[in-house]
C-alpha cells in the first residue's frame, strides 16, 4: 500500500511554479488563466534557475486536468500580464513562471511523484480558464468559443508551437496521466486532447460512463483519494 503523505510533509519535499496571464475580451472583463504548472522536487534544482522558463527542464510526466480552478500565484509583487484577444498565442511560451500556492489536487500529484521518485511533473489543462465552479466554467468556455475561438485550450491548433514545447518529455516512454473528470460537458475538449495524445503513453482511470473521460485524481473522500493513487501506481 502507498504511504499517504500529508500536505505539510509534501511542501517540504516539493515546490510549485505556474505561468499565469489574463485574457482581455472586447467587453473589458478579465478572464484569469494559467497555461502550465510545474512541480519540482526541491533538491532537483539547487538553486532553481532564474528566471524559471518552460525550457528549464523536461518533465518525468505530464498530468492533464480539467482546468486550473482556483489556482493562484503567490509571488510578491507579481501581476498577471494581460493579452488582448485574439492575441498572439506565441506569447504564452514566453510568460514568466512564478511561485504558486499548491492545492489538494497537486498534493495528489506530489504523492505519485514521491512514490515514483520523480523530480519534475508538469500539469496542463483542457482549458486555461481559472474558474473553480464547474457549471460556471462550462458556460464560460461555451461563450468564449462562440465569441472568439478555442485559444483558451493548449490543444487548439492556434497553439501548436507552444504545445510542442509543453509536451517535450524527459523520455519517449514518459507517461501522460489523464485526470480531467467525468462530466460529459468536457467531451469536446477531451476529444481535442486525445487526438493530440494518440502517440503518447497515456494512463488514467477510465470512467465507466464514457471511454474519453477519466477520474479526477482528488475525489472528496480520503479513501477514494487513496484508491485513485493505488490504481494509477499499479498502471505505472
């Protein structure tokens, strides 16, 4: 059985950085976004390179989740750069990586990292939009795509250059772990992701309700969290 490490211990072993930005539609209302999150073992870089960039390291694995939810930067004095729509997707590869506050889902990723002895995992999402309430998120994605494009997702054809850099793994056999959840509203985004990931070594707990949906790494109950960890570790 896996040892279930708690948050205080995990924070001493790992550190988290993210790439945050705002999209500015025509109506002037900011859409808060994050395109990537990097989780490093603290002993891996000593010290971390400054500035931290997408090219700093190739990850041992990539996790693909639904969206960044309530993820927030925690670097003093940092303000998210604003990108006008439709904007230049190439700018997203050049964003500054800043210290971020970990959440319960990232702790699950860290538990797998600890067990697998990984030094670096990258987290990306079906959408960059930071909206913690699922129903509001689905509505926002639909409105965004109706009014603009699918540039909010790294799996958009508009972001192929950035996507190539993001999915530059340490080894050809390095796994991509899928965990975007079971809500069928995600299927249009999931299909784009799976089309790109056809040639990658993917892992995940397939939903019994649909073969393109995968259980989220951090269900509410601790017992369910442990079951997810054990199932994924068995696959790995």
